[in-house]
C-alpha cells in the first residue's frame, strides 16, 4: 500500500527514482508554510520486545523528530505522526498541514520513525535476517508509539496535553489502530488515505488496478485504449519470443530471455502507471522522483503522442523511472523488485521490511486482469502469497489478522477518527468512504491524490482540499477541547 517512501540514490545507478507502493514517500514542498518548522532529530531508548517479559530490558534507538516552535508549553496539544514504511524525514518534510495546524492550535509536533525503517534498525544491518526480523509487527510498532508518547509527555511535563495522531497510507492505518487500541493515550486520529479495509482482506481484489485504470480513462478513453494496446503488442512479441525487438522498443538494458523476464517487465511498467495515479497532484513534486504537475494527464498525452504505442509506453514509464532523461536504459531488476506487495515494495532496506510486513499481517493480494483494468493479467492469490512468503521469509501469512485485531469494517463502537480520501487515489476505495457516526467522519476530496490533505498548502490546491483541511482542523480542535476538559475534571 500502497507504499513511499528512500535510499535509492545509493542503489539505483544514475540516482534515479525510488519505487514503491502507496507507502513510498515524499520530498519537501514548502510553499505555504507560515514558517519552516525547526525539527530536532532525537533518539528514544525503545523496548525491543514489548510482549516478552524475559527480554524487557533489551532496547534499541528509535528515531523521532520534534519541534516545539508553535507549542504553548504544557497546555497545547501534541500532534504525533505515526511513521510508516520509510525514513521519517521524508514524512516530516511532506506533511506541511500538520505543522500549519500546529501553528494555529499551539501544538507540539512529533514525527516518530517506524521500527525497522530509516535509522530505527533494532539489529543494524542484521535487522532483515531471520529470526531478527520477527519483531517487525504492527503490534510492536503501536506499542512503540504508545510508550514513546507516554514517556515523552512525562519528560516534557505535558501529562495534561491531549494527543492527536496523524498518518498517511499505512501510517494512516496505524493512526486508526492507535485510536482503537490506545484510546487512553490518543484523543483522536486523522487517517489520510488509509486502506484499512482492503489490507484486511475485505473488498474486491480487482479494485485497486481498476481504479488506477479509471484515473487514466477519466482523462480520455483513448488513453486507456492506448495503454491496453501497447501491452497487447508487448504480449504478441513475447509470445513470438521476439525479445530483441522488445529490448529495442522499450530501451531495456539487456535482452529479456524468458517468460519470467516478461512478467518482471509487465510489473515494472504497471508500477509506473500506479505511481502516477497515486501522485497525481496539481503541482510538481519531488518525492519518489521528480513528478510533473498532473502526471496522469502528462502520461496520457505521451501515450497518445504518436502511432508507435511501444515507444509511447517506454516514454510514459520514463516519466517515473527516467525523469532526468539521463538514464540510458531500463534495468528490469534494478528499477523494480517483485515482492509480496503487487503495488511495489520499493528498494533498499525499507523494501525488505515492507515485503516482510506484506508477508505477515498486511494483506495486499491485488490483481490485474485486462478486463476490469488496462493491464496484463497478473494474479496474486493467497496461495501465491503463501508460497512466496514461506520461501522468502519462512513465514505463513495471516490473511484475516488485521480484521481480527483491528476491527475490519466493524468500527461503529470507535470514535474521533477522520478517514480522508481523494477520489484520484487508487487506495481510496480500500478505505472508509462514508461517515459511520458523528465522530467517525469520512472526508472525500474531489480531485485529491494520495493523502493530498496532509501536504502543505499550495496555490494550485483544489478548493476541495482547502475545505477538507478546514473541516479536519475544526474537528481536531473540538477533540482537543473535549480531552482538555476531561483531563481537568480528572485532576
């Protein structure tokens, strides 16, 4: 999930773009800040295993970022970002709404890095070996945040300061889970683009790539047809084993030589369209590479730019993989790695961690079929997931675990959660789209891409996201006041 979030300049030759799912994240866009927040990077001595009393005194250094620039010390709320699958700086520098809201509501701001991502590696480079990686779970991450919040409040003499959690994508899922599991610690949650239903195995496995297709179809039906036609031409060449023609047409670094190579190529190409749909912002961004404004529209113009569909397909993929134009060719196995997340895991250490999570708790069995979407048929069934995960990590996934642990669609007993989604985001229909009660509010953002509302204000923002942020701010202000009053009464 989707996915964000990276260290690719080290890994990808020519320093090209980091790839991944809904959870692979952003470079800074600061237009509209009242002032740039001065985050301080710190480390928290975190318990390694919260659920094993025989190892209670084993710890690791968990990174977090903090700024009290706007805080009414000891009185203002605490805005806590539940970090997801990537370097925490990427989230902090691309979630300007949180700091803007902090300036308005005099809040302390903390961005916590998720265990096993960024620099929060419990066992250093050995963190991604078996059995060390076994302590990477949603439950451990939530406990990390609960302990960090509790102890930092004590250290900062902020025991009476209400805590609101924020998160985008997988981080948004964690914000929901924090409110469900630790309502004694967290007064409310803003969960942006959080696919809490689809990742719990609820819904249609075809929905994600259908929604990616819809984004391009809404620009022009001819665009969808051009993409489908290009993949059909690629399929015909592959069936005839005309691999050199494929290499030439798509500027591949090496000649594909097997069905496995073609499957990898289809995954790499499908991933490009997925990322452009997710990142379809109305202004240029520089996270996950350099993306132009309205990349889906740019992609469609490229796909319909001439009669040579394979050349158009190559150039369209280049919007993501070769934004600088300096990459001489596409290396199939360097730019994209297949994993337990068919929307992409990214590259580097972060990709290993996300692959493991997609092999255990986070269910991402999404498929394309060339009927409800424009992509080649690429199934990813529970059986295929289990076979891959057993071979890769020696684990058997728990497909229904998130539903059992974190309520699935049975959320009516919960309270004080905002579920925001943009209608351009292919992850949106995997989340909550309708309000469930007066305090379980769905905010749907017309013309909004993946957690657009968490980004800082921009002159190109659609009116819908301006209104959404205003509503979110008002709800959060109400929750803060309610919790502040409750805490005063309990003194």
